[in-house]
C-alpha cells in the first residue's frame, strides 16, 4: 500500500503563489512517476504536470511558465510551485503515484482557491 498526503493549499489572491507538497509513504519501490492533477467544480479532473523517475517534466498548456513540478527523492516528496495564480486555477489539487505494480495511488486532495 501507498499513502499520499497533499498539503499547501489555501486561499490566495490573483497573482499570488502557492507551493503544494505531496508526501509519499508505504511500499514504494524505486522512483515512481508522479503527477499533479486538479479538478474544478463541474469539470473533469485534468493533468497539471508530471515528473518521471529521471526528472523529466511535462506541463499542461494552461500552466506552462507559471508552474514548476519537482521532487525530492530522498524524502519521497513531490512539489508544485505555482506562481501568477489566476481565478481559473481554483480547484482541488491531487497527486498521483504510479506504483511499480501498475496501480495508481491518489492523495485526498488539497483545495486551492484564487480569489480577491
């Protein structure tokens, strides 16, 4: 089993910044691929960014240039630095880990609200 715990969400004004964290624990083998997703009210869950075991990153067009995904392998923790936040970034943000078994594990989510 794998447990994922997101933190760092909150209320921020437009143009502000937040740093989300996702701490992984449990039966983790190697350096699994990890992703950040988000889901806004009434919308489908969408990929925000992902990072491979070797550190290769990928971003959704909607966040490119504003968001940076990173990981600290020694701490089994992934981060999402979000800058220049917009109201449309408001969503619940989830982290996902692709286990070596092929099973995807999800965190419980952390709310990000961008509003003045």
